[in-house]
C-alpha cells in the first residue's frame, strides 16, 4: 500500500505528501501534522493552525507562516492563503482571488496560480483533488456530515462544471483522519448513511461491549426476553475513508488515481491533533494545495 513521504525543515516541522499528487510538479500540496510549531497550548512546540480558544492568534499566524515556508516557493511571489469558516456542509466555493471576507463552507476549488487553498481538520478527513489536464485543484473538509451530503462527489462535479475536468483524469488524495478502527458513532449516523447510499451498510462494523461481570455471572442478568439474558449494547464504527473513496469512484475518478495516506489521527495523538483522542480540546491540522504561477 502507498505510504506518505515526509519532509522536515530546520524547525522539525513535518508535512506529509500524497503519492498520487507528488508527480504533479505544477502544484504544491501537503498535510500538516502537530509537530514542529510554536504553540504550547497543546504540548510544547505544537503546530496548531486553527484559531482556537486555547491558543494565541499571533502564535497561530506564526505557525501558518512556518507551514507556508516549508512548502516549495511560488515561482513568481508569495502564496496567497485562502481558507474557510467550516460549517460541516456541502458548500464549495470557486475562488479566483483572496476573498474580502471569510467564506463559509467546506470546499474550495481554483484554477488560478498563486492561491494556496486550505481546510482545517482535527479528525475529519481532508481530501485534495487535482486535474492535470486543466491545471485546476480542489480541497475538501469531509466529516461525517459533509460526507453524507456527498461533498467530495459534488466537488468533482464542481470541477467539471467550472474547469471542464474529466473525472478519469483527476488525481485524489485522502489525508490523515480518524479511521474505522477508532471512529465510533451512534445509530443515527448509521441510519443517515444507509438511507443515502446503496452501499451504506458496508461502511459500518459492529463490536459488542465486553463486561467481565456479565460474562462471569450471566444468571444475574436474566430477563424475560429471549434468549433469556439482557444483551450488552453494540459499538458501531464508521469507515469514513471508504465512504469518501466510494464517492470519488462513483464520481468517475479511477481507483489507481486515488491515494490514502493511511494515518489514523486518533491512534497517533502524539503525531496528529485528534478531537476524539484529546477529548475535544485540541489544535487543528491543515491540508493545502496550490498551483505554481
């Protein structure tokens, strides 16, 4: 399976790169980690790139500048940064310049060189898409809400509408995020996926709660219900990566052109920010993509 290629700067800032996008020399892209920054709110030297309640704005701006500096330089000047006020939606914006006001949504697309498109994540998936034929790019924030609204599938459609992109030409990369090993959800989330997608059931796995007392003394838990014992609740886990990969495939992107960095943010809280692992008090990572001028 493909693995992420790592780069480091003098400040030990680490950025991951996707195999599917690495051959495209006309773009710059990267998925940040939590390592190599200036924040102390989430551990010493953390690369928090989101404006959170616990961190200072000046520190976050310094971290963002460090991230941009770690990327290949734009050939004719500085990268112009474009981000979003993310709202767990399927709203996608085409940008040709830096907006005067912060846009609300969860996807950005452009064919204009010099713009560095960015989304923030803490366990949701970042997905980058690039069109080698029309030199256009997009980046999408895909949590479960955005995924059930088909944001990545719609993103491919928006690239086709704005740039004439053919899905079979596109290259896509799924960055670090929470995986099905850790992404426990409720029945209501499962219901939403199963009503929206014909393959919805296959995106979930179940495990039973284990209770040593229950197993050792089953007679204590006898009930009138068949088969005679009260059952422990089941844990439900969502494969968010597969859900987004299927959307890319359904949109016409070829399987060989999709790469997954295979990094679980919840399993590796020392390497990544994780909303789940850090119990809601955590920083933000960033996925970026831009076109060289």
